[in-house]
C-alpha cells in the first residue's frame, strides 16, 4: 500500500510539474524566474497553467447557519392529521372513485355504497313528508275555522303543534340521510374524504361489504409531516426548538426536544415538522440534518476544496501570482458545502478543483 501510494504521489506530482513547465517550453529555465516573482510559500501558477491543471475557483461565503448533527429519523403524520373514514351505515360498495396513494380534497367522493338502512331512511322521510302535508292542510283549515269562530282556538293551536312536529320529523330524516351524502330513493350514499390529503390505506373493493366498525379508507393530511429522531446526550441543550431541519430535500423546524433520557439509548426524542416533498413518505425512514447559528467568522466552501495534508485540513487559496496552502478548521459537509470554522475569510478564493494536483506539488517540494 505504501509503495502504491508513493507511486500515485510521484505520478501526480510529475503530471502537475509537467503542466507547470509546459508553458515555459518544457524546460526548467523559467522556473527560478517564476518563483522569484511570487511571495515565499506561494506556488507560482499562470493563467495557462491553471487551465492545464484544471483549477477552478470558488469564493468563501459567509455561513449564516451550520449543521449541528445528522440524525436517523422516522416520518409520521402529525397528531390529528390521520383520519379513518368509517361508514355511517352498513352496506355493499358499488363503485370506488380513488386508488391508494391518490391525493384528494376535502369532501371528494371516495366510494358509492348501497345500503338497506339508507333505503329505510328514505321510506321514513317519504312518510314524514306525507304526514307534513296532512298536518299543513289541517292546520290551515282549523286555523281558518277558529278565526271565523266556528271552533275553539285550542283546536287550531293543537293542529299547529302537530304541524311543527311533522316539520321537525322531516328535517331530522333529511339530516340523517344528508350526513351520509345519501339518496333515500336509490338507497345509496357516498363515502367522502373528511380532509384534504392522500389515501394512505385502502381496503375497499367493489362488491365488498362494509360495516360501521370498519375503516375502508384512511386519509393522511399532506400539509405537514412529523419526524422524530433520537438526540444523543451530548447534544441535548445544543439543539433547541425553532432550529431548522432538512430532510429529503425539504426544510422544516424543530418543534420539541425531550429532556428525559431513554435509559437504554441514552438519548432524548426530537420532533420536527416538515412539509410534504419528494421522499417524504408516512411511515418511512430518513436522515434529518439539524442547523443552528454558525459561529462568528465561519464561512462555507465547496466540499471539493478541502483536502488533508500532513494530518491537517487545508485549502489552496489564490494568492498573488499563484496559490498557497492554508490550514483550516473544518466542520461538517452538507449539500456539497463544507463549513470552515477558522483559517479563511469571506471572499477569499479557493481552488474547488485541481486540489489533488496542487497537493502533489506540495508533497514533491
């Protein structure tokens, strides 16, 4: 392994030196002059040599937030966001309008159910409506006779009381049928989505029976999800509610961090709310990265700009007439950007590519 690594460094250094010397006609006569024109510790690199080495530059950017931790997490709907759709009346499913995974709006029909109970409700409504018509006719006739003094007013009052009772009976039967979105004439009713969301579970099939104790559909709200993760003991107090979390390409906020350690895992539970997005699936697993305020003076650079040299993290910074290596204190790398805690200032240019060639040149010196 040592010989192989040495061979790689030798080859890389040779290629890099060849690239540096190519612009001077392949000889070394220009090298002392080039070295003399730059400050000590700076590797002289011309524009043409930058191209040959494949160097590309990136500016160190101010770090507003820093990744504190990456935690394994599970995804679930938030409390009260999962609703089981249960039938009001037993029956047989005649037609299904949705499929598992479909997104639905509140009130959207899910299935059409044929039910003897709804048919009976329809018959009860028809009888109540007939009794109402009779009560209306009686109340009108007796009220007219009472005004003419033909009958006592008490009889007219009784007729109006029966009319009111008939009206209440009709309204109640209509309410019972309307609650199920039913039609008493056809004996069917509609199962509808109680909330906007996604069909997360569905056992309904055309022709199958349903009962009031069953839930043929389950709808999960897609407005928000809740992720839960275990926070190690050494991070309790560092991670706080309100901090930003990223999971599956979407961002959310920490809603709570427990202050009681699990005796087995020696960790507390973190909960965060995140919106729906690609890869966010209820019941699934993901990794959440927690962000907090970055330390003063911290910057971010492309992750490819950071390399290890002599056991230290370094970057190659653009200097007058060339590049110089700079020791830094590197933090975590998230989404391709590395947090640099010290050793680099905002606006300084670092080599984002070609770092292997530059490293080989330093090792060859």
